[in-house]
């Protein structure tokens, strides 16, 4: 696709966020399985279900724009996935360290998603796009912000404190 207008840029970036949500459905599955702590793992499980919903909402946005539902690779997400794999490959099977990494990785992904949705919504406003486009994007943004808040709560909460306590012996 050739990007010539702000509308084209909007669609280009919508395709990337669709890629992010679609990939994350699988990645979160893996994060649920690789996280030993039940509370943290359940948090990822809830967000995995939300992520599947978010991908469906984006399909509605493509429809509302009368654009084909297409994926566009997002190298930033792929990089985060590769970084996590490299960590897992280097981490001695210490489940506390892996859990801590997963929480931090979750925060990075949420920040990436939040930036993507904020950018799209700014363009949508400028392009005067209808509610069928902006509402699903706003709902997704709200969910990402709630998830980021939860993850940050986890970072400073008792579960992570216990993990840190064990790691610091
Ligand atoms: Fe998401």
C-alpha cells in the first residue's frame, strides 16, 4: 500500500495494531503458561480474553471504514517478543525471575499499545471519522490503560514483593 494521505497513514497504523492484538492472543497464552505465580498468571489470562475481543473490535473498525481487514507487521512488537525469548533462553529455570520478566514485558507491550491507540484516535479526530471507528478504539484504549494500571499495581504489590524477597534471600 502507498501512503499518500493522513487517511492512508491511519489505515496503515490500524493494520499494525491489528497485527499486535492478533499476535498477542498467542503470546499471552504462552505467558499464562510460563508464569508460575497464579495471581500474575490469572491476570495474563484475563487480558488474553480481552485481547481477543480487541482484535474483533478492530475488525469492526475495518468494516466501518470499508477497508479490507489486513495485518501489517509491527517490528516493535516482534522486537519485544524476541527480547523475551532471549531472556527465557538465558534465564536459569528460576520461576521468580521469569515471572518478574513477564510482568515487565507486559508493561512494555501495554505502553506500545497505548501509544498506538492514542495516535490513531488523534488522527481519527482530525479526519472526522464516525463513532463506529472511534468508539471501538476508545474501548480498546481504556482496556489497555486498565491493564497497565493493574500491571503496575502488581509490580508494587505483595506478590512481587514476595518474589523479590525470595530472590534477595
Ligand atoms: Fe491489547
